[in-house]
């Protein structure tokens, strides 16, 4: 079952915005989660809004060595509306209940409370982060939308070592997927830019977020 999407009144929400979001996008393994942690700001993990592995709506790869497997890099494998609702709820109430996704189990393993505790800025980061930029801008809760860039081989190695360490998938699947993602990295970044993200290095993003946080 998808996470519940609270009914919202956009006009009312805009009038009571308490905090705004920095949307942090970029290829898998580029360093989004690491940077988000280093900011010290509250974080909403958008990857927790993936669909369950038994969801019939999941898209599948239809060609190549991974044909037949779930295409976890397709935005249709993710609950867009629930993620946007959680961002807007955080921005307007300071609190939301988000799912916790277990990659090894291909499904949610519970939920957790994200509380801004008075913060005026928070980070929403994930593989499909660029998909929420337009809705956040329309809702008046967007502070900035940034897409991280890194050398493809660096991203490949970081992603592979992380995924192997966390036992996310069988090693052969991780190697095949990692190679495909490395080849697609320029396309991923271009897509984020087309969705309204500013493409920056990790250092540039960190400086930008520090400035936004200092400005309140």
C-alpha cells in the first residue's frame, strides 16, 4: 500500500509556511546523503518513498542483461505524491511521519517522525529529488534545488562499495546496475537540470546551503 497522502489546501499551506526545503538531487552514490548529514539540518529521505517490491505498478527493465528485473531507477517506482505531501507537511507544520524503506527487503519496514524542532530550513534528498522541484516551487516551500555532480568513476566506486557494504543486492546485480548508472550519469544530471535544479559540486552545494541556513 502507498503511504497516505494527506488532503491539503495549497492556499492555506502557502499562508502558513514555517520552513523551506533544499532539494538535493544527483546520481546514486554522488554524496547526497553524506552532504545532507554534514549540513546539520533536518533531513527527509525521499528514497524511503519507494514502492514495495511486490507492487504491481513497479516498472520493469525490458532489455539487456537485467531484463525482467524491477527498474528501481524509473520514477514510476516511487511514490511522488506522498513525498511531496510529506515535504509540504514538514514546511507548514514542522513535523511529518515518513516511511522507513529497507532496500534489502524491497519494502518498508516501519515509519519514523521527522521533526524540524524549530528549524527554518531542511533538506529533502534522494534519487528522484528533482521530481518534486516543480511542486515545491508551486507550493511556495522551495528554498533551493541543487543537483550534485562528480566524476563518473568516483561515483561508481562510492556507490558500489556502499551497496556491497549494506548488502543491498547480490554483487553481480550491483555491478551490472552500477555500470549502467555510470553510463547514464550525464543523462541523470541533465534531467535534474531540466527539472529546475542548479548543477553544482559537493563543495559548492555545501557553501550554498550554509549561506541559506545563515540567512534564516
